[in-house]
C-alpha cells in the first residue's frame, strides 16, 4: 500500500462517523472528552433544528470506564446549548434510556455505550424522539454538524452544578418507569405458575438488577453471576454468545436450573442457555418467541426481520397468514418497521428484538422475561418447544462467518461479489438474488447465503441458512471458494 493511501486510510479511521449503532472508538485514543463534547454539540444542533429542543433530552450511560464522566460532559454541552436534560443517576441500559424518551416525551436521548464491544471502547448513540435507533438520515445530519464552525470552535458548556442550579440538568432514575411498563407487557401470573430456577448473567453491565427485580417472588430461585461493575468485563467481551457464556453454562448445570439468561454490556442483546447447558442462538429464540406470541397470546400482525435473520420466521408467519417485512441489516430498520408496519415482533440474528406495544429499540431485558413467560405459560422446555416448531415448519440451521482480509483484498472481493450470480452453490440451484444489502442468494431448497462487507472493518460477513449442518458447511465452503475468501 502506498504511503499516500495509508495516510488517507488513517485519516478516515480518525474521522468521527456514526456506524450502524452510533459512534464507537477506543477510549483516550479517539474517544476523548474533547471529541465527546464535539459530538454532543452536533447532536444539540440537530435537536435544535428539529424544533424539539424545549422538550429536552435524556442522557444515559453504561458501566464502561469513565462512562458517567462522559455522560456528565454531554449534559454540560446540552446545558451550554440551552437544552434541558435528564441525566440518569446510575448506569442505565440502552432500552431503559430509550423508554425514558417515550415516558417523558423528550426530544431524544444520548446514550454513552459501546454495547458489546471490547472494554477499551466507548461510544455515543443518539436515540430520536420516537425512542428507537436513529435512521441513516438522522445520523448523516448529525455528522454534517460535526463539520460546521459551531463544532469546530470551542464548544459552549455550563458546568454540571451550575446547570442543576439553572434547572437545565435534572437527575433521573429511569428504572421505576421502565419496570412498571414492562410489568404491564408481561403475564406475571403465568410466570408465577412456572416457578422456574434461573441463573442470570448480566455480564458486569448496565442490566444488573433489572431482570432480577421483575422476576423477584415469581420464580423458585434466581442465581446471579457477574452482577457488579467491572470495566474490564472479566477480561472478556460483554457479548452473550456461546463463546462468552461458559460460566453461565457451568452454573446452569451445577444448579440444575431450568434456564440460563444473559445480557450484553448495555442490555440491548440477549443470550440463552437451556437446562441441558446448550446455547440457543438468537435465530432459534426469535422463532420460539414468534410462535409463542401467535399460538398462545393470539397476536396477529406483520413480522419484521433483517436480511441476515432466519427464514423460519417466514415459515411460521406464512402458516398464520401474516406478512414478513425484510429489512437491511441493522436494528434501526427493524425499529422503523415496528413503527410504520406495526410489526408484532422484530428481530435480528445478532440478538436484538422488540415487540409491538414496547419501544422500537432492541431490548435484551424484554427478551429474557418474555422467554421466562413462554416457558412458564406453556409448561414446556425450550427444546420441547423447538421440536414442536421443527415438526410443524421444518428444521433450519444457520451460522455466520466473519472472514478478515486486508484492504486491498477487500476491494478485490467486492468486485467479485458484484458479479456473483452463479447457477448453483454447492450443487444446489440458485432461485433468486438480492443486492439490497450485500449479495443474498436464495436457493431452490430453501437455503440461502448472504455475503456483505463490514462498513468499519476489513472483513466480510458470510451468513448461511440450510436444512442441515452438513448442507450449511457445504454452502459456506462453496461461497468462500467462489469469492476467494
């Protein structure tokens, strides 16, 4: 790579840019107080432009290193911009901060979080007044404000205590508002009948105390691990995947629990271990929850999923005569479907979901307590419910591969991907092709392959779903060979 190109690449890496879920960067390298104030000022200017400044904004933060200090810096910028704000009094999950927007009818929220990223990262997420992820148009508008003189010059601030004295900064405990709302969404009587034994892992994150509070007194026992703040997350990723939940798995088996439940760092994603110690993927859980809402709660309406999410949702929805809304990858698109199509459930394969009547933001806390309700109401284990679904709708197995490459090879593969429309993959004929977000091939046997480049890293994500593990692996290898991955 030429020196000129390397310099341009580094310059691009340093530029503050909102990804699929906000701006994230390494603490002290790019995620500095100066940059946080700059982004906060851009958000303040955007909120002013929408005419919602008088309604104020909520400011929440997670358990990461210095998150409370960064949140205070945002509050000082909002006050300096003449925008009143509610600053949470403790670490608060992203979905709880989002719900506060709805409950207080504010002009939006700023959330300090890097979600499930490594501990050296932190980030800023803007949540608009509809209480869901910001659309691409909104984040693009905020980015444009980053390049104006009003953010390039010294950002005006009002120190925190002065802001409190002036009534521009108010303290907020969002937990009671959120828990009251969640209890209205749930069937607590059904949960009480289940008397389940549960092990919970909030992964040292902002979700500590929420699931426990809701289930207190209605479960036989709740054991909680990793329920204190650790800015290093035990030296691991605060991401509830199979690889990161070995401690939860061991505890479920040791305690002979019915369920192991986990949250990520800001509690917007979920993880599930069954009573046999096996991890259930978000795709598997989403199918279970949809089936439960349709079969037992008798809900009806559209179902929303991303391009990368299981088509088992389509099979279930089709059987009930319901439409499926397929969106690009990213929960912001699911959120819009929950608003505009009034989808009863929206989900993504990475562990995000929400339902109608809740906020259009992914919520791991909601997902976990709804799983507890499902098992309690049906009297069946996760695997029993899953076998019931497979018997009715057929089995599908899904997986995602992340394949790294250097920047030069990425450009090469992108060119190949552009023209990738084979007659067959792994011996199975291709029925259709979509280029809505990456390239997705739909095969005649119901399998599918989606290949899309990461927007922020030199890697490709390869999603595959097939009737069996053997077919899935064959399709993975064939796609990798075709594209030179």
